[in-house]
C-alpha cells in the first residue's frame, strides 16, 4: 500500500461523519481511500448536507506520532489484522498496534471481569491466564483494574494482547502504566483511538467489541449485571463466539452477572479443561485465512429522489433495523444502503448496534 493511500484511508476514518460501517461501504464502492475521499462531498450533498474531511496534515501528524511511539497503523485488509475481528459488523477500519501482531493469528481467548474483583477472582484470572498461555492461546483483555490486570499478568510468560480505550500513549488506569509499557514492548498493545485520546466512557463499548471480536471465546470472571464485562460477553455471543462464565455465590453482587450468563446458556467454567472443551481443538483449524485486500464492487445501485424520500420518511428518533427499511420502503437492499450512507455523511442519521438506524 502506498503512503498516499494509507494517508487517504486514515483521513477517511478520521472524518467525523464516517463511521466503521460507512468506511467499509466506501472502500467496497470505490476500491481505494483516495477515490472514496474524492467522492465524499458529492455523496454528502445528495444526503442533504456537507461534511468536513479530516485535513491531510492532521492525519500525517498522527502517522508520524504513531511511528515515534514504536507502533503502526494496521488496516482491516492487511495481514497483521485479526482475521476474526474482520468478520464482525462494524469492524474497526484501522487499529494502532505496538508489539507482536502475530499473536492475533493464533487462537485467542478473552478474559474479562469486575474492576473491584475479589482476591479469589483475581487469583483465578491469573491462573487461567497462565494456563491458557501455556497452551499456546493468546489471552486478550482490556487492561482494566481487577480481573483484566490479573489475566494479563498471568499470561506474560506466553502471549497476551491488551485492548485499551484510550490513545496508545495514554496509560489507564495510571497504576497500570508499567504493565501497559511491558505489554507494548514484549506482547501486543492495541488502540483504536488516535494518540493522545483520553479514556472517555464512550470509547469503552467500542473497545469491548474489539476484545470480543478478536477472540474465539470470552470468559467472564465476576461481573455485575449491567457491567462492561457483560456487554463484552453479549457481543461475543452476537458474533457467534463461545461465551463462558465462572459461577459464584448468589450472595455476592459481583457474581450475579456470571450466574445470569450461565442461566442464559453460557458454558460453566471451573478449570482450563472446561475452556478447552468448550472451544474444541485449539489448532490451526480455528484460524482464518489472511485478507486478500478490498474487492471493488463495480455495480452499485443508484437512488432517485423518490427512493430517498421514502427511506427518510421511515426514519425517526427510535432505532429501526435496516432490514425493516428494505421491507417497508420497497427499495432494494443496495439502494437503502446507499441512501443511508449519503444520510450518514450528511450528518443526519446515527448507526446503532444490530444494524439499526435512527435520525439525529
């Protein structure tokens, strides 16, 4: 990939009204970041608005800063990108990685749980991290306090990947600064946000989708019913991955989330053998083939004003599934997707999980 194409792709995703879904649609439609950038003003205009494309100098500074930090941008069609993550809806168009990205090419298991975890939960997370790493499995977590930290520490003798909700140069929590540095130097550190980004609450659901997306299965060790760990586990289930949970006392609020997952069908875990049995053989059959790059789609539907009016008229502040828009509008799926892309670039709609759309 040329430097100009890398710059164009980064400008595309750093443009505020271009999200992961629209980025992938643009790349499929136009075949390159440079061609997609050139088409943005016209598409936004058709959607009834205009957008401000990320300046080239801003993207260039980000590329330079990432290189200074000993990291690199990895786009979703490059060989270092996780084959499993590439399969999910709204996969991150680009990740910033520092360390050994080959760890994502081998079997991966996420271990997540409570930040205020009990001493017993932390000990079990550390043990599971060490035992899974000893089996050639990459242990994935979010570098948070409690269970995440324990799992990473346990796996340091093998392979562990930390996915953070801040810029790759921002340590959070602060007490994990040394661990974050060690993982970046010896293991694998992953960030979706640009360098310098503070760990804001809105970034963590996006981080959780990456943790679930790169992993063959997610193991939860202590979690409250509405915690981020349960969000990660449910994302894993949505992606067709194995969901596993460690049971706990019904008197401990930190165990309620895990017990709820088991009640809903998650695999009950007591030992590493339970994890390995749930996942099946941990071998090369579980690893996807490398990407072959984006394949341009030459025949995209066009949309008339009547189509745009019908589709826009079906939208409101309540999220609605794209499939429902196709059924009720009478338009083809390709036409609906094009109109939604135009409206998103114009800043008129918001995308939600589960391929749902609402008006802004």
